[in-house]
């Protein structure tokens, strides 16, 4: 067995317990306040003008609330759920290149929707991970026969963890698609959110400016 060193930033590892935000539910509505749950997380009361997990509350009354995420505004009814067309903080670049512009979330990380072998998933961008990493639970959902890969170990901030080295037919985010990407599947449910590592990012140009990160295919 080989040992593949997987270097993951500690802060990113802690964030992996929170799924990439895809939906917002209004649990309770008040005048200028709303109790919101982002992706099923514990609901929190947010005041108009405040931001919670990247979701800004624009206005609220007892019948509906208006939220905004990276320029996308949605109206929520009580116990209604708004599903965003893209991950929070992500938008296609306006240039003609194969590019994607990501915006920092409230914790300073970048998230995006994407595909692994044609199956939709969410990613946390992690330049500290040398490959694309996801859990065996995610692999089962994505239909990836990871046990046919080579069994190895990943070295994380929490120690060594059993992992299978796999070759992914394709990985894509936005309009960017790369083939034959090295991946790693860690047994169990961690990380809960797949990490978009350097086996994919290494084929792109990364340009960070302020709170924006632009990914451009070379």
C-alpha cells in the first residue's frame, strides 16, 4: 500500500461539517426579522440587513421575507424553501473564456456547484488538498465504484484515514470541465462536502482579487 499525503487546511476541515449552501427555509417570520435555516442547519433569527451563512435578509414581515445571495433575490413564504440556481457565492464569469467567479462566504471560503462523472455535487475549493477528495458516502451517491481503486491512506489534520485512490472520468464546475482527474475517497462520511483540490485546480489559472476568486481554464 502506498501513502498519499493529503494536506488539508485545518480551518477548511472544520468547515466541512457544513454542507455547501443550496437552499434557505423560513421557519418563522416577523416584522424585519426572520428565522432562517440554511441547508437544514439549526435555524437562526436574522434581522433585516444582517447576513447569516452568506444569506442576507433584505426585508421581512409576517407573511414573507426577501433574501439575497450574491445578487440573487428570492422571496420566502412561511415554511417555504428557496432553492438557488447556483451555489451561494458563485456566478459565471462575464468573459467569453471558460471561467467561473466565486465569492467568499461569511467565513472566507469558496464554494461552488459542480459535477463528478456527470453527477451533481457541491464543492469546497481547497488549494491545500492535492487531489479531489470526497467521502465513501458521497461516492455511493455519485455511483462511483471506489473499492476498485487502490487502497491507501490520507494524512489529514486528524491523522491517517483509509482512502481509495480513484481516477475520475471528469470533474466540472461552471463551464470548466477537465477529464481524467485523480481523486481520493475516504471511507465514512468525512468530508461531508467534497474538496476541490489541486488535481483539478492545477489545470486552471486562479486569480484572487478582494473577495473574488476567478477560475479560468488554461
